């Protein structure tokens, strides 16, 4: 088991180093020096809130009738995303807040039992406050950070009953036929708080390491067994350490790459692989209102499943700048 944890951690470290090396190969920007007027933030921006908000709408349709290459499943997909950011830079403090709301549905009219499903469902919020001091704290900034991840609507398992092997044989939850509900709003929800140091080797790369606490919240009692939470409690609390890295780079004027990696090491599960979430997005702007997103997300939490959860999406839609 220790060997497995080492291998998993090594893969995470390799991904981080690859991101940093990639950024270094494209930029040689040093750590900004607030004492250097050419690198410090303009006085006009000190203490001023900077806001940004965008909305995105994706709609896609596929229809088949007597299709010569085989019967296809007609489908209609609708998804909408709302994202917002707020940041403020003081003389020594930087605070940043981000919120992402996404929801989508897919209707497969020709597939029995698959009339309507969720294609995307996410509530994601994160905030951080950094202190830029002098000497050591000019390079390694003390940081307080927190994030929340949950969903809007109910989620289902369409392939099998996930309670098999998790509850006693006489439990009535085993009698459910697919689809079986497995989640709901705040069931689960994941909250992480950390206190540590942030290092910014380049203007578009940040890395943070610190002590952390993670709470897994499951309000619905029936689902707690699926997320490693005691059925008598609403929350599982873990203490440990968190490593986070972020890369945000404009590859060209119309192509932007964003990568976010979060790894949580629990002190009471040191022989187990850490919890990890790695999200990558490439945004291609065709014009002011049309864009394409390519997204890849890898998620691992052994308290939920031994498998690495993967998500890949390609979407084309209308984008609107709200702020």
C-alpha cells in the first residue's frame, strides 16, 4: 500500500513539474519585486476591486432516422455556465475570489430508460488571501485559502446499485432498481481550508503548500456510506496538508490554457494515496461571442472509489461578458 501511495504521489509531482517546466520554457519572468516601480502594481490599482463575470450557453443536437451506418441515438444537450472573479491588491495584501456555476442536461429520446440525464452539474467556489512582505515573505507569501465543491441537483447511477457491498444484505437500499440515486445538493460537499505559503516563480504560475483541514459533508443519510461518512454523522473531518498549483497562460491571443491541481494528504491515512483533483481547460476564442472549450478533469478519492475518475468534454457555445 505504501508503494501504491508513493507511485500516485510521484505521478502528481510529475504533472506539477511538467506544468512548471512548460511555463518556464515560454516565460522567464522573475518573481515580481514590489519595491521595483517597473514591476510593482500601479498606484491606481492599489485597493481597487477588479471584477470579471462571463456566461456561456451550449446547445447541441443530433438526430437520426434510417441512418445507413446503424441506428443512432437522437439527442439534445443543453448546458450553461456562469463564472465570476473578484480580486483586490493592497500594498501588502492580495485577495482573490472565484465562483463557477455549471449545469447541463442531455435528452436521448431513442434510448430506453435514458430520456433525461445530467451532463454537467457543479458549484465551485474558492478564495485566498496572500501577504506580500519583505525578505523571506517576499518570495514565500503567507496564505489563507478555502474552497467548496458541490452540486445543484440529484445524481444517479445508471449501471448498477452502488450500495452492493456497502450495506448489510437486509438493507432495503439493495432492492432499488437502476437508476439509483447517489447524490443531491450538499450530499456530498467538499470543503478545504489551508494555511501555508505561496510561491510564484513566474507571473502565471503559483504553488501553495500548507497545513489543511478537509470536511466531507453528506446531508442525506442514505448516501453517507457511499462517501466514507458515518451514517450517524453529517460530516467527516480530516486534518492534513494540501499542495495546490495553478497555471494560467495565454498561449496565443485567442487560446488560453488553465490548469489547477489540488492534492490533500490526510494525516490519519498516510499509507493511502492522497485525494487529488486536476482540472485542465483550453479555451479558444473565435470572436467576442463564440468560443470553444476543451476540458479534462482527473479526480481521485479512495473513500469514494478506488478508480481514478476522468471527465473529458469538448464544447462550442456562445459566450457573454457580463463584467
